[in-house]
């Protein structure tokens, strides 16, 4: 939904036909480039892996679970070392470079960038990073319902992605932190206006808030989560993200976030 809002504000996302289509879980679409997702999956799981299970997954939960077990998707939750990603990036260096060149100035969304973005900075060109974060319990409940993955595994994955993101983030990288839950706050209009201004600063386009407001679909916010019963390290990481984003969605360098999360991760 965050990417949909950015798109409504004028952020170029690439050709619509190149995006993963909508389904029962995201009726407005995923706003994810099929090519970027495929490259990221090869970086995380191995070059030559069949990525069709991600592009067109079964709708029914039981069938999704079965496909998870019988396909390479279960490897998604195994540790993925920097060494593995580095070696795989060398093998697909040309596709990474080609995608990067063809999408200069384009906003590309994929949660897997949290783990793979170091490879992209070495083999392509990353102009800046927008990190949209959400309450860990909400994320865990969403994954549990969609893929029947136990909550404790989903929480570990939330932590892993944020920890990997920090570990490989350069402190001088232009960074924009977006707190997803702020879109549903009573001051959401002010938050969207501030986000629109930050986006206009890099796209050169006039601030657009009307269409962004319309892109917020409360019916697609399936899970509300408190911070109760979170493991301490996950709670601390989430608190650090909230703290570093307290000034609103404004561009800054990543140094403060790196220093703050380094204390808790």
C-alpha cells in the first residue's frame, strides 16, 4: 500500500504489465517488478531456481502450504549468508547491471531488498532507499493467515530482514523511513502531505496528496497489532525504527538509524 501511495504521488514504478498481479491478499496489486523479484530470489535461494511459485501462488491456504513444502519456497526461511549472496551476484552480475541501467530513476519495490541491497549497490546503482516498516505483530499475523506460517517464525523473519538491512546499509545512503501505521492515524493527512513533499524533492513533480489519500484502503489493513508479547530484541528494534522516524517521512542519511539500531540488534 505504501508503494501504491507513492505511485499516486507520481513516483514512476515501471510498466504495469511487468508487475506481479493482484490476488486475494492484495486486491490492488503488489507493485513489485517480476524481474526484480526473480533476481532477488536467485540471490537469496540460488541461481536458476524456479520462481513461478512466487509469481502465481495458489489462492487457498492449504494449497499454498502444500506448495510451500513441495517447492523451493521453504528455503526462504533458512539463513542466507553474505558470502552466498556475493557469489550468486557474481554469476548474475550482467542481469543486475542491465536491470539497474534500464530502471534508472524508477522506484522498485521488493521486501527482499532488505537482504539483497548490498549486491545491488555493488553491481548496479541505488540512488536512495525508502524503508516502510510496520508493527511486527501485524506482519506476523498477516503471514500466519496467508501462508499458515507460525507467528514465532514470522517474527524472526521480521527481525532478520531489519537486522540484515542494518548490517549492510551504508551510513551515507539517502534514506526515507515510512511508518505504515501513520497512514491510519488521525493526522494521516499531515503525514501524507509531508511524504508528498519529500517525494517531490527527488522527482521534481508537484506535491500530490489527493490521489494518495484515495489510495489508502482501510479494508486492506487486515491485521491490527499491539506491541504486547513481543520478544525484547524485536520490541527494541521496532522502538528504534519508531524513534528514528518520529520527525516524519523526510530524507536523511542512514547514519542515525545505523547507530541507533546497532545498539539494539
